[in-house]
C-alpha cells in the first residue's frame, strides 16, 4: 500500500538495513546457558565442562526477534519525538511510522524486522532519519527496487 501511495504522490524511496539488529537489542528475561563451540570448550578445576551464559540476543534465539522489535519501536518513538521531531506509529499496522522532521517534511517508514522501507517528501529529511539509525545501530543502504 505504501508503495502505491508513494508512486501516486511522487514521494522518494529510500531503504536501509540495520546491521546485526538482534544483537543491538539488550537481552531481557532469563539468561540462557549454552555450550561452548567444539574446540573452544572450557573445564573447571574438577574437569567438568563449563557453559557460557548468553548475554545478548542472537538470531535463532526464540524471543530475539520480539525483543529487537520492541527495542527498535521504543527507540524510534523516543528519538523522533523530541528536538522538533514528531513521530506516530500506526495502530492498524504497527510496522508503519510517520516521521515529521523539524522543518515539516514527512517520511513514512515501514520496518520489516531490520529492513526499513522509507518514502519521503524530502531526501534531506530521510537522510536525517537514516543518520540517526546509523549513529545508533549502523545501517547499510539497500536498493529500493529490492524491497
């Protein structure tokens, strides 16, 4: 739907991928004990095999995606609702954010886990949005034709 609106209104697309998204979110809840990889095993003084405690989220951890999504959404709402920025998260589609920069230009952004598909009235505005993501998480530009 956003693609159709973007074409109809002549908005400019801009897409980026958040690097190592799951690892950027703090792990919450119970910690997981995991075995060290083969060849890196550790043992205590009695010869018993030791386990590591997972301190961060990893892809494949059952709740990592949920933790990343909640952390990302909270960060977006806090970051883009201060210093003249305004941000609204859609009720019907919580992946959709409408961000208004201090100059009044609007960027619509859909977040697919770690991929952000933006459509904007101003390239300068979306580059400011991307710069905030880059500073916090690190991002990689993605060709909009691939999203």
